[in-house]
């Protein structure tokens, strides 16, 4: 694995930079296993002498899943990976081109370690006269992408799993009790056009958010951009709205008239105070192929050659408090760095999962990798699935130097009695105080009574002398002092510190 690289955001965080409107923000609920991330300031009200660092993931040196079965034709694309804690296994939904017509279909794989994957013979759909395969699709010929969620809010066990998938007619919805046997909702397709999509769920309200690609004219070009539709019942959806598109900074690299930046698709996942987005930035470079090559996509040019939209893709990190209005990180780095020339992911990080998997002290995120640019001929183009790893919740941190720093959260309501801190204080220290929502001290839980954190831990449970329980009957604020320390997240934890 490569050494993790961290790049520091150039903007220093200013002290007490809070508007009057922000001081009356609604209370943020801290559910177990739904952390408050410090990727932005959606959960922070006061901050002093701290700077933010965006962290690049470690990428796997080889793909974890390839098209190695006779019913898979050269390419596999990630849909979703979830960890089934009851069955103690990883479950992957992915897409592959199937013979005889290379139509995209949804397939299923499992793993005990997240690294080596089994493709069970499910006997559901016939491919070239045999049902000995792992196909689970229900919508006929696919055309683009798919996304699966395990719905913790669903009361009907038959609909525990939800599917958002694209076929040649548009975007369709499905449900399943086990993630293998799928049923179609009536009224499909719910949206037309496009091909890529990602589904996520608000872990506070249960609302479904469907992000998908559809074109729009942005600054003179017909571009791939991201649209959003919302639903509370998975049946009735809001009118789609354009929510993320390239800006003029994204086009600063452009040298030729037809070059431009587009958003190929965007994965989104939530945390206690908002959302993290991982858009695939497509650096669109039209190219005319000679007659000896078969294009991946495109039409014939007037000169008789094939025009293909090629170019690399990078995954950036953006944030939002509501899922609709997005803020860019600065600098705009690739958080999953493409591999060196000749490697399986040298050309494009095509997409990522919308459901990060937490394995011990690490956060794992699977991604579709391309060895060439997006529109390269096949061969040599091949797509596989790779694995990116961060420290647990380690996408970004708030960092303090030797002079120290301080932050105070917005009002939080804990659903468990303990507070777990994810920080690296191995070269410094960190202390915590709990305050009432109005900022007054809570006796026995101030800085003077706080144990001091001197180590690197993803789940350090805070205690104050003989006290450890956080009030649960009212909102409180968490105040943190730190020096020579990186702070990644905090969680409402059970008694074991999870």
C-alpha cells in the first residue's frame, strides 16, 4: 500500500466566525454509529487557531474484483458494498457486460474479508443458456449504473433493501428482502435519460436522496452534471434539480475549444450534521480515432473517424449541510489518487461507493477503476474494482499546532450516554468539556475534570474524573481543547466506546 498523503487546506479557520443566524441552528442528533465529521463546519460553532487537512486514501495495489467469469465481458463496475453484521460477511452489488449483446446487468458477490470475493451461482437468470451465474437484475437490459441501500427505517422486512438502477428506458426502483431476489416498484421508470446514479439516505430522517447524471448547458457547453430528487416514501419523488456542476475554476486546465470539465457521477453519504460528496471529475478531451480502432463511445466525425470523449477522472471531496447546496474543498485534490502509468487504475477513478464500510480502525471505500481514459478503445481499456482505505472517518481533520486550538460544537442531542473521540494526540494532547446548550458549564464535566488524551485512537472514550455519562435529556455542546493534535470525528457511543 502507498503511504497516505495529506494536503493542508490553505484557509485558516478564524476565531468565533459565527453569524447570528448560525447561533440559532437546530439541534444535531448524535445517533450511535452516525458520527459528527469535521470535513466542514456544519457541526462547529466556535473554532480558534485550527486548520483543516483533507486526507488522501491509500489505494490497493491490485483490484479486488475483476471480470473473471465467462458470463462477464471484460468490464465490471461497482454499485454498492455493505457489511452484513448478522451474517458476518461483505456483500457487493456490481455491474458487468453480459453476452451476447454486452447489456449491463446487476450481479452479486460476497466476501468474508472484503478482499477475496465469491460469485455465488444463484440460478435466477439465464446467460447464454445457463442460469449458473450470479446475476440478480430484474429490469432487463441495463444501460448505466445501480445503487443499493440497506434501509434501517423500513418496517416491512420484504423491503429492507432498496435499489436505484438505470436501464435503457430510464431510472428504475426495486426492493428486496435479501438483496438477491428483487421486485420492481410500479411506475418505472421514474426519470428518463442519463445513465449513472447513486442512492443515499438521511440517517436522521430516513429521507431518500437520488443523485443522477443528466446533461445541462453550463457556461456554453452541454455537460454531464448532477441532479437530485428526494422522497420520503421511495414512491413519490420531487422534481429533479441540478445540484452540482463544474465551475470556472474546474475549467482552468482547458487549452482547446472542445475541452471541458464534467461531473460523471457523484457518490454521497451522510454524517450527523450533513453530507459528504465524492464527485467524479471528468476532464473531457474529445479525440478522433483512426479507422483501425473501435471506440468505446461516440459517433462518426465528418472525416470518417470515430469521435470519442476520453480523458481522466478524479474523485474530489465536497460537503453540504442539506444535500442540495455544496461547498468545494480547497485545494481541489483527488482524494483517491490514480495509480502510476500501467496500473489498473492509472486512467480514471470512475466512481466510489455511497456506503463506506468501517473495518476496525479503518474506513474502506470500494471504487471502479479504469486503466485508460474514459473513452479509450477496448482493448486496451479494462474496468475493475479497487479498494481505498482511510483511517476511520479519516477524510479530513481539524488540526492544532503547538500553540493549541479550540472548538465548540453546535447543540448536540446524544442518544447514548458516552462520547467517543477520533483523534491523533500522540504528539500532543486533547481535553473535552460538556456545556449546556446556552454555553454554561456543567458541573463535573469541565476541562479541569477531564482526562487528557495523549494517544492516537479512533474511539477514545471521554471521562471526567469519575463521570463518563453525557446528558441525554437535553441538548448540550462539546468543547474541545487540543494541541499538536488532529481531530477527525466524534460519536455518541455505547458503553464499549463504539
